[in-house]
């Protein structure tokens, strides 16, 4: 295949390893500076220019987008997607992973275990927010920090208040997160490629430092992950829309707690610790998937008037429980079930004999009017009982 690695650091360890792994496998590989692209929307079809010239055809790209150029970098990746060029990490996936708040919101929606987190803007809400995550000590995180930068441990509520006030005065947005004491300055980095963890290491902070990032002086050691840690790491990466990702997890008392999903994980630390060819595994995966470029399924399926994509939930009292898909009557109503989500597992392209269970979530394509009739009304919050008006007890 013809592969372009999008990187502004051609001499970095990760870029050199990826380029060498691709070349060793006989691929035509180039490292292209992301900032030298021009997005061309003047013609009949989407195009790109590089250094002022029309870009040659590529089969796949591997984005290594730095945090400082996220907006422009993801615009370039998105343009490649419009040109039907395969990328393991989509523009949306990269964008979501860069915003810590957005990433936390997405993972929380899918029941991924994480340290208790809150986000507030008003100073009066800071103390209640800290108490909701378990009180001090508390971890404060800038929304777009990387490599441990912008992560602060506040030992007391007063210190946390002062830090948040100072950061907000400089227009910085701050997450408030529970300090997981049982992790003891350690975390797990799992390198996910496709649907498996290809390598994992434990990072340990040095001295009084609570951040275990290698860039902060943390030491690393190879580790064999329990199946639960592997499952959570793969699922977190998939939820974020990333096929190549570094998933950072704390070792909590009740299991893995995801801290971050990194769309451009460094390879030096994990290859050194594990002595595994992680770069080669990434290139092999891209080679296997290059024929399947990213498609926005909802966008493509919603082009037909009156048809679209929706998620239907099989509630416990519904008559669908216990029936097969063939018996459910969905096909007769012009509704096709694409996947069945059951707990944390997914059943793709389910057959007609699949028996539906309570709380199954059916990802469907079909006639919107038919599906709308099957979506229950959203539950409304219970109205609060208001206080009596001052003149309520006055006699006539």
C-alpha cells in the first residue's frame, strides 16, 4: 500500500519506527508535515495539496497529530476521509480524545469505569463539586493538557479553590477528579490496535511525584493484563472511534478506571518495556484494513427521505422480550436491526433466530415514522413541591 504518516516530527522515535516498519513490509511510505497541506474545495471533488502541489494518491494515512495543531490537523484528516482514504483514527475520534471533558462524557455514557469527575464554572460550585467526588485530596486537570502537564494534586479544599480560581482567571477550563489513593502513583498504559491490546506496561511515579508519565520521570515495566483490563481498554478505544490508541487506566479497588484515551501514543516507552514490535502491529493492522475507509453510516443512511438510524430499547415489560427478531414484526414494519447491544457485548448483523432480552438496545435502520412510534416518551423529572406563598394562610 501507499501510506502517508502525518507528522511534524520525522526524527522522533515513534515516527522513525512506524516508517521503518512500513518500509520493511514493502509498503511505499512517506512522512508528510501536517501543516504543509492545503485543503482544496474548489473542484468537483474534495482534494488536497501538499507544498503547493496536488497530492499524489495514497491508500492510507496514519495521523500523528500534535496537540497544538488539533484543529487544522483534524481538518486535514477529515479531508482524507472525504477522499475515501483509510485512516485508523478518524478526525472525530482524535477531536473527542483531545478534549478531556468531552472524552469523559462519551465514556460515561457507555458505562466505562472512571474516577468520579465534575466540571463547574462558578466559584460557588467548587466546594460542592469537590465534595461530590469524595473530598480532598483532589486532582485538577486542564481540559487539553498532555504528558502530565496541567495535572495538579490539591491536598486540601482551600488549595483546590485557589488553584481553580487562578486557572479560571487565565481562561483555563478545569476538571475536578477524585484522587484514587489505591493506585499509589501507578497506572497502566495499554496499546490498543484494532480489537486487541498488543502491548501493555505499568508506569510508576518517582519519589513524591503522583504523575506516572514517562515524560515526568516515571519508570516502566512490562505487564500482563487481566482480561477485564484488556476488555475495558479495547472498548474505551472503540467508543472513542480510535483503532490505534494508548488507553491509560488506574488500578482501582473495584477494577480498571480509565483516565485517558490517547490518539497519538508514543511508542518508545512501551516498546522498550515490552520488547515487542508495536509499530509493526500498527502497520500490519492498517494493511489489513486499508480496503475499508471510514464511512459516516448515519449520514449515508439518512440520505433517503423518511429513513434514518435510531436506537430502540427493549424494555422489560415490552412484548418483544422473549421473541426472536423474525417474530418481532420489525422487518414487516420496514425496520432492519444492524446490531444488538446487550450489556457490554455487541451482536453484529443479528440473525432472525436471535432471541431478544430485556434492556437490549437495537441499532436500527428503517422508516422513521415506524421507529418513532416505538420510542417511549422521555421520563420527566418529578416536579418539586413548592413552598407555600406568603399569603396562603391569610383568611378571607
